[in-house]
């Protein structure tokens, strides 16, 4: 079960990185210095940005929930060092 949760966390992390990287910048930064605003106006679409932004929030919430669930699944860490040393 722990392995499955870890795989889900890794998958959500990869999807979250992709969702963040394909978002259009909101303005400012280095991108606008090199003509990024013209490229955004030419290639950008309003509906796709709404979907990507919502997907980013959902993936971030899913990552948070999966991390909390995995922590509860593993249990407390009291005495974990002693358990590892005794094995």
C-alpha cells in the first residue's frame, strides 16, 4: 500500500510540474523583455488557461492530501531510529 501511495505521489508531482510549466506567464519577468507578450497574444487561448489553472490547483490539493494520507498510513515516527538500529 505504501508503494502505491508513493507511485501516486510521484505521478501527481510530474503532472503538477507539467501543468505549471505550460501555464502562460501573467506578465513581467524576463519573458516580457524578449517579446514574450506578443507570443502570448498570438498563441494564447483564454479557455485553455482557465483549464490549466484549475488543473494546477486540483493537482496541488491532491498532492497535499496524498502526502497527509501517506503520513497517516506510515504512522508515528517515535522510536523509528531505534527500530531501524535493532533490525
